[in-house]
């Protein structure tokens, strides 16, 4: 399975440490909150709310270089908009990979 | 160009700001986490370009576009090109960028925005400057497909649809000939019949009442023939 990485952030920052730090800070601050919101919305079974959260999270997934992860999120978001939870397990694996990764950066 | 950024995601705003910083001719005046704040700002300030996220909660990018009275150029930012389809009905939409925004693609979009400004400036009579957009977008099955304008050789009306024939592929689009005619540059395209627009540079042969383009023989209306002949003189 692919691994999260900082390739996009490094390219964007182009050596500017402040930009890199700001982007990482946003991910480290917002992602855990979005994951919590995701878990809550899964419990409540609010499909449109889950899809909204995934829509937000998937930008971070692509920023962290997870091309397959982004596709998984896309498929799950699409399924949710049709009231279908298919793709949940795969998406949650992506969330776990990011959770572990952001502790290292 | 003076610009503003509208996106509910903070990280998206930072990324766009960083991309804008790479281009000297761009000045970011403000960024906004929602469209309502941006509207208030635009009531008091003039900008040349807006980077607009389409998918925002409550008041989304499309709502914002519909609310504008004198819209500047807009570049759409989206995770999903399907959300941008409706917005492409508007002439002031320059391009759309997928998240996360890539440097090369960003620069191309800015060049397009500059060209659009140039076209506007040079639209006075006798101006020798003429910029032609090299591509445009059509929506097919909820997807935006980019078509290279010079590659189009024929557009045919088919009821509620039009068939766009290019060097490589044909496209069926839900639109009218009149609508697409307005978007095409006069220097390349001419409506020669109520059901046909042709790329005049692709004409192989002309007979009295028809032209040969690729393998298609297209009728020329009697009323359109003088205009066609006049255009060919210019080639």
C-alpha cells in the first residue's frame, strides 16, 4: 500500500520553511478533528454529513500524496451520496495510515 | 492582476496564496473562508480575478457566481470537475483547477486569465492584437471535456444536441449551434448553413453549393456563400 508523504508540500514550499510548517500545522490540527467528526457522523448514520466530511478530508489525502487513497475516498463519498456505505473499510484504512503518519511529522 | 481567494478550507487558501506568490503579476488582496464575506468585500472593492471554491457549505460557489452583478474573471477550484459544469455556462469563468493545485496547471490558468483580459482590451476596431483561446470545455455525461479549438473541423446541429467533429474524435453535446457559435473565434469558424459550422482552415474543396471538409460534404446556404467567399479571400 502507498504511504503518505510530503512530496507535494515540499514542492509547494520550495524551500520556504514557514510555508511547509504552516501546511503541516494545519493538517496536524484539522485532520484529528475531522476524523472525530467522521466517527461521530458514522455513529449517527448521517450519510450526507459523512460525505461532507470526506469531501474535506480527501483534499488532505491528496496533499499527502495518497493517490489510491484519494480514489478510495472519492468512491466512498459517491456511495454515501447514494446512501450506501460500501467502501467504508477501505476509507478507514486510509484514515489510519494518515493518523499514524502525522505523528511522525 | 488583483485577486481574492474564496475557499472554506484553510489549507486550500494557504496553497493558493503560495501559488499566487510565485507569480509577480498577481496580488492577493484578501482571502475568505466563505462567499458571503467575499460579496461584502466586492461591494466595496474592485478585483480582476477570483479564485473560487465551488464546493462550500450553505452558500456555495455557484450561488456566489449567480449573485455577482459585474463579475471579474473567475478561476474555479474544485475536487470534483462535475461541480464546475454548470459554472462553465458563464463567459467570465476562465478555467478550473483541481485540488491540490499543481504549479504548471496554475500557471496555465493565469495565462488564460491574462489572455482573456487582453482580448477584452484589444476588441476595439482595427486593433491588430487578437488573442484566440486554444481550447474550450464541453460538458458530456457530467464530465468536463477539454477540446482543442483548432482541431475542430465541423459542428453539426442534431436536434437538441450538437455533434462536434475533431481530428481525433467526435463529441455529442447537449447544446445549440447558436450557443456554441457565440463562443467560437470568427477567425476560424463560420456558420455556412443553419445546421453546420465549419472550421474554414480545414476546407479541402469548394463547389457551388457545398464544401468538402475531411470526408464530409457540407451544404452552403445561398445566403452564407458571399461571407464564406469573403473569408477565404483573407486566408
